[in-house]
């Protein structure tokens, strides 16, 4: 073999060795570059602020069962990639650890006692289908506190959940929110579970809205308003107009046993000015939810079409508020009508079933009564509006800040009586309040737009492509070099 051939082969060998070492080193030292047009895979400004503001150790443990099928392992790879993005923003105070509860039963037991549940997934094989149990969730540790993200079956809105969880753990001063209700004592009695959860997250300040509302309140929760005065209406109007965030749980009826009478909240002029009208009728659902009724002797629990069950298919599944809610039960809920009058962004979070009807006054709530569904139709039940809201009392005054309004046509969705039988109602209400109060709304566009048009590759396929690309280039160089050498030798 001539010297030139030996030199050529040695150079090729060096290239192969160098590329092999590069392939071995790259997986352990990765850096994500987002080259998409709208930076769809970068963390939002809110998430970046949360990650960089951490000044004490945060440990994020991903519990993932190795026995799960391959499609869930693809989810795990993406989850780890997102977690590593948080770590890169603050490597001194964010630690990521991947744990396999299948290999360590004691570890699985500890995670379960902390609230991380086991669940079952269906595994299809050519011969049969089987059920497999395991864990796929996250526990975030900060000082002596923990936050749990259970059942990660997909990576949708993962950034929203992580940032909300970290924010709740590290915040030094709780966010202030306002609460308006006709009777504070009755509110504390009927909304114990919901209020307890709110008070663990926020500094909840009760108000009658008879004086100007503190503009430092992050949001204003209005429960079961009745006959608000013009002064109260004006204060609420100014708060929303100045960029406040309002959650309205409005009832169209006052319940008296098995009957009800229509009531007015006093907020009708404000809503009408925006273009919103809460209808006085109640929804009759085709899927009845369990409801408690009382006779002279005992409490009876029976399905009622006036407690309609709203399945996931009739909710915005691409929105962080409703993304993880399998179903809702909305007791005695009234739909709303919206006629746009101003450039506000309107999102229907929850619709009724298309097989729904309306119950008009006089309202018969007797569980033994049969409600016929004629002319079935779908109705919007929970809406979200964002933008610069007009002022009812100062129509010429232009809003300088964007506000948010959410309207729900029943207050019973947050009452103990419904949460006891339908715990998803509590999850929904907490999601709604977290979305508004924790500054996380800028996560929404990324959560919605992160769609993958092509199915992700399996780890084995990724590795095969990685090695194939590594050796393909030097192999081609070797072949081309030999062909050039042979051609030159023949020309001599």
C-alpha cells in the first residue's frame, strides 16, 4: 500500500473516531435551539421569569414506570426535554431527577403516600389487549413543600402546569384577590371547600364593593350577586374598565325547595353594555348528573337533567383551564348570549350538549318531574372575554389596560353541595382562578400552537438515524477518495 493511500485511510479513520466521540458526548450535553417562526418551543416570558427568580433549591422528580408502552416513553422524552429547559435557565437552583417506581417498590410507596396515584393504561398486542398499571407524574420539592402533577399522559400544557406549580411554591407574598357576595357568613358556610383551597393559594379579601375596589387586587370573584346597587355596579365597572379581572358566578334563580323564583343580580346593565345577556332559562341536559334533594325525612340523591353533565368533547380541550377536565356538572345553569359590540377576544370554554333544551319559569325542580327535550340545541355556558372593556358610566372614557371577564351561569358549581358529588367542578374553578391570577395567560398561545404534524420517532429509530448519519458521511468520503485515487492512477 502506498504512502498516499495510508494517509488517506488514516485521515478517514480519524474523522470516524472524532464523529463517534461527538455522538457519545452530545446526548449528555444538549442545548435546545428553537428555530420555529413563532418560537413555539421556547418557554414563555412568565415561565422564564419563574425559573430565573428561584433563589433556593427546587427539585423536580419525574416518576415514570419503565413498563409503560413505547408511545408513553415518547411523552417522557418530551417531558424531560421541557424540564431540562427550565434547568438550563437556573442550573444552580433547579435539579431534575428521573425515577422508575417499577424498580423500587419503596419509592413507589413513598410517592403514592404523597399523593402521586397509580393508574392503568391499555396495552394492545397482536394477540390481545391488557391493562397495565404504573406511575407517570411529577413531584416538585421546595423547602418543606411539595406540588404534584399527576398522570402525565401527554405533554399538552405541561409548561402551564410546571410554572403554576413552581410559582405557588416559591412565592413570598400571596397574590391578593377580592371576594364579593351578598352574605359573607353564608358564603363561608356553602363554599367551604372552594374557599379553603383559594385561601391556601391566595390572600382572599372580602368586600361589599360599596367603595372603590382596590386596584392592586389581581382578580375579583363575584358569587351569587343579588340586586347590587348602582354604587356597587359602578365600582365593579371601573375595576374591570381599568384592567381588572372578574369572575362572575351568576344565578338566574333563587331556590325554594323543589321550586324556584327568578332573581336579578344588578349586573345586567354592565353585561349588556359589553354585549352579554345571561338568559333566565335553565339548561335541561340529556345526561343527568347526581343531585341531592331533601324531603321531610332524609336527603335523596338522584340524577337530575337540571344538573347537566358536560362531557370533555363540549369543552375547549386546547385551553389550560379545561384541558385536563374530563367532565363538568353544572347545577341549574343558565346559558348566555353574546352580541359583539367591542373588539374583545371571546372564548367559549364550555358548551352544553347539542341535545339540550331550556326550562322557563315557573321552574319545577322536583326530581320526580319529567322534563321533555323538544327542539334540542347547543348553548354556550361558560365564556371568557379579554380586551379593553368599555365603561358603562363613562362611555367616552377609553380603557388603557386589558382586562378579563369570565361568566358562569350558576354559582352552585363552586358550592360544597356540588363539589361533594362532582369533584371535577373544584378542579375547574381552581384552574380558572390560577389562570387569571398567576400571570400565566401568556403561556396559552404556546400551549395551543404546539402541534406536531408528524408522529415523533421512537428512541431506537432516533439512535439508528444518529449512528447512520455519523458513519454515512465519512463512508462517502472514503469511497469518493478511493475513486479519485483510482482515476488518477489510471491516468499515469
